[in-house]
């Protein structure tokens, strides 16, 4: 069944594999030019949607019988052998995953005595009950009505009324300085907490109050429950200063409930919510925003507009229906696919595919944002919404989403530049210089003082704010840090842009590249590795790190950092020639090999791309050739590559699926091998 019969890599085999791989992948492309794909993985997302629909009374309107059946199939498929559910689909069982999945199954119609429910409930009770769920889990159970708000550490809306200015000192802790995903979750969460929003006490909720706890619900010590968290869930333990803070706020809470200050704070939170999109930035705040609108006015137009956008987050696959970690990864995957195909030297053979992709890249930059475009900034004064400029940027997913991101903008720019050198009669007219200049302006504006680039915005405060990270489950979520991946994407886009437009903001770009180089070299570990924050893990970061240094002319011939990076990668190569990295690398921050020394295609492709970017093929090709053989052996007769272990991550500890990676990166790696090693 496998393509390669020997270990020799000949040009016809590589070219044939590429044609088969691109032809297969092109068949998956949608008419509008993007590639749809599974972006699921986290197990705590769908429960928020189901609980919200149940509390707001729209469950049976939003979810048909087939929806519910597919969701239940998903939950059955991902139950661990011990009866529990993980934080993500490959993770060990946690109280967060298990209690919320259990509640979801019960709301969707499974009886308590169903075998799947019985196994999950047994796990919950064996681990001291749902009082030991994480803070986000406590929030959802309190909204449903089977947990008391008295058992949750405070999330007061008054924090949004603190001064923002840094000279005040306290302004450094203003939530407007948080990473946008963090603040956009705690913003609506603080509204619901501030008003103690809870659904009706239905017979099901009464039953859940008894099912989730080992003792009587009425006898639970809610004050003690505030800081209880199962050891299975505790990735980021509360430091003592945080416990003091929550205790102080907890004691002050009685003075705020019903006060004019609390009412004013709630109004301030809703003012911010009105400026969000009905898609919202992510799935967690999407459904909490929807709750806010319903609690404020169940008949409001805002609540009604939230409902149809729930479907943007749902995805059905062979394992069932899940809620995705975003409304998709459409633009991100499309820009990578464009660059991968263009890197093969075979782009002219796939002009129809690239024309459609070009159209998607084009319209996604020019996406509507409340009557304007992503080429334009968010409406109103940016400081009022704590937003970064967005004119010329690209988002992660769709034009309706619209939040600008540094690396997405950079990959969008690189895709546009790759397409611009092709025949416009076949792939469409290039994106205008003016729009590319706008994107460069955004990318330059994103650079932090440390020389690196963060995600959605500049770093706005200090890492000491992690001392108040209340999530228990996630790491490094409070501020937007500089990352080697974002830095590399921005550096390579600036370098490629400068190659075509050598005089445009030349001094600024050269200075940004120099600062980015210093950041990248500083982030490299003593063993030559970089830690990956958005993919698994050291192989992913190696690709970005090597690309960043290559953007400023550094190779193994003139850079100790590049040589150490290659030596690190080669030390992890598996006996079959590939690389196989476990998601445990992300949470443990130490390279973890998959069991059985097995490799997987995505890690292998990243390693090949890193080695070629660093110029290692000019020194020795044997290890790269072995890796190419590994990719060729694993390609299926259809041109596809096998689905393997999860390859994405966020917040150190939660994994996420990028289904398209198994096609994009083998094509990209083989393509660069064809053009840069075989010189075809």
C-alpha cells in the first residue's frame, strides 16, 4: 500500500507524491477558497454551549435531535477507560472535563442510569465530587443552578472601573491590559457573577444537585469549596497572594451586592459587550456573552442575533459533533496551504486551486467589521475598547470574525506575496500595494520592547500578573507574551516584503528584524531548542526559530544558534527517519517522545522544514533524506496522509486539533526538499 519500496529518494517519487498530495487536498477545498477542517479537541467548550441553551430556553430550538445524537456520540467516543473525561480529547481524566461532560449528557437526554453516565458519575464521586471542579467549571455549574455562587471566588465587575493609566500603579492590573482571550472571558463572566445569574430550578437541576456530590447538596460548605480543586486538574496552583486576594474580595462582596456601585459596574460591562461581534473572539466568551444578553433582556435583539452564530462553532466529524476552539482556522490553514503549494515548484499545475485560495485571502483581509473593514480599525476610540489597530491585518478564521492577529497577518501577507509572482490571468490580480503597506504598518506596530511579537496586541503589563491567574488549568494566560512563533512569522513576512519593496520603511524594517533576531536567539535554550506555545512543541518551534534566523541570513554556516537547533532536532530523530513528539512536551516543557519510538507526519514535516531553513542540507542530506523517505512511506494511495496524534496547543496545557496540518506540512516539506535540495 505504501508508496516507497526502498530508502532511495528519487525525483520522480517526490514529484509524484507531491502531485498526488496536492490533488487530494485540492478536492477538500471549498468553493470560496478556504479549506475546512476540524478545530476541536478541548472537552470543556461544548458544555458551555449546552448549558447556555438550556438556561436560556432555546435548547430544542438550537439543537435538533440529530445535533444531540452526534454530540452524545462524541462524548461516548471520548470517555476515558476510567469513566472520566480529560481537559482535551487525549488528556487524562479531570474533574473539569468529567463533571461538565456528565452534565452535558444529562441535559442532552441521557438518563442517570445510562452506562456512560454511570461511569462518569462514579469517577466524579471517587474524586470527592464536583466541589473539586476548577473555577471555570464552578462558574458553569452555578449558572445551571447545581452549584452555589458562594462557592466561587469573586469575579467582580468593579475591576473594570479601575483606572487604566500605568502611573496609578493599580492600572497595571486593569483587565484592559490582560491578554484579549483572558479579558474577553472574564468580562462577561464578571457580569453574570455580579448579578448571580442562574437558570430555573428544574427537576433535572434538582437531580444533578444530588448526582454530582457524595453528600447532601444542602450540607456542602461552600466557603471551603471556593479553593477546592482536584489534583488531576491542578496545572497552575494558586499562590498564597491569590488566596489572600480572593478572601478579601469574598469578605467585601456583601457590601457590593445590590449597591449602586455594582449596578454601575454591570452597566460598564454591558457597554463593552455591545462592541463585540455576535461571533465573538472565541467559544467560551461567545456563549457567556449570549448569557449576558439573555439575563439583561430575554427578548432582546442582541440575544436573538447570538443564536444563529452558535452554528459557526459546531463541527461534525467521524467522532461526532463538537464545539471548536474558534469559529474555525480557515484563513490560517489557507495561507499555509498557499505557501506550501507555491514552495513545490508545481504551482502552475494547480492554478484553479490557488485562484480560489487567493480569493479567500483577498476577501478575508477586507472583512466587514461592524460596517467597516478589517482594513479599517475597530469603530470608536480604540482605547475605550482596549483594542489594537487592525487596518490591513488578517484574522485567524473568517471575515466575520475580524480580530487581527500578528502571525495571521504575517502569514496572510506571505501568501499574498507568493501568489503575486504567479500569472494573474490564472490566479487573480495581486492584492494592491496600499493594502500590503497597511499590513506592514500593523506588523511593525505589534513588536514589543523585548524585540518579539505577541498575538493579538502588544504586551501591556508584567508577567507578575500571572500571580492572579485564577484558572488552575491553564498557564500564562493573563498577559499577551512575545512568542517565538509569532516573532518568526512577523520576521519572515517583513523579510519577504522587503525583498519585493526594498525601499518601503527600510530602516524600520531592518531595525525590527535585528531586534527580532536578538529575541529569537535569547529564547533559544541551551540545548538548541525553542519551546512551542501554539503547536506540539519543540519540533514546531524549531521550524519557526530556524525560519526567523534564516530571515536575517543566518544558516548553519554562520550561526551557532542554527547549528545547535539542528543538532537538537537530529538528536530526537526516530529510527524510521521521522519525528514523533507527544503533547506532554507542552505541559511538561521537556521534549517527550511518543511511545514506541513512533513518528508522525506533522512533526516530521516541521523538522524537515527547520533543517532546510537552517541550510543543514548544504552540510549533510542523509538525515533529511531519511525523513523524506518516512513521509513518502506514510502517504496513502489516495494522496492523503494518516490522521495521528493531536498537534496544536494553547495556554501550555490544552491541546487542540489542526486536521489540515497532516496535508499541508508534508506537502510543504516535500516541496522544499524538491526545490531546495533536489534543485528542481
